[in-house]
């Protein structure tokens, strides 16, 4: 698979989040930037398979220290995707294979399926 451009680093603020790959009213992916590192996850909460953000590009807690699913207040570690508080504690977000180079974030493999479709 050839790499697919997801976004330029300048479009993803350091310490911020952004939805990527719009699909209807939601984005298929969410990305969080911490310095030169970018963590990309499917925008699919393992609790009830809903998008995580409370509005477009807003996926982080008030202090930007973790990802929050605003539907049921599940809290996820930015680096590992592990839920550490809320109704799906111990479960994980689905990571998306990406690379960061040439000032951009690139999809570097196939998109994983959401949890509710993983075994279809």
C-alpha cells in the first residue's frame, strides 16, 4: 500500500487533537500531537462504538492530558490508547498505522476495522 497523506503537522497543533478522514458528520480517525510524535486512533469508543469527540477536532480532556469519550466519560491514555477510567476500563482504542515525515502525517498501512466490525 502506498502511503496516504492524512494531514500536515502544521494543521495539528502541538498538544492538540484533530479529526481526520471525514465520513458524514464524523471523522473516521482522531490524531493527537505531542511535540514531534503523533498518535492516531480509530474514532470508535470500545464501550458502545460511538465517535469520541464532543465536537469536531475536540477529543481531549480540559487539560489535554488524555483522550475522553464524551458520550459516557471513558478516559484513554494518549500514547497507549488504554482506557483507564469509565465504562470500558482496561479496553483499548484501535491504533492506526502512521508515520511522520516530510512535515506530515501519513497513513502507512490499511485502516483497522472498528471493534464491532473486527470479525465480519
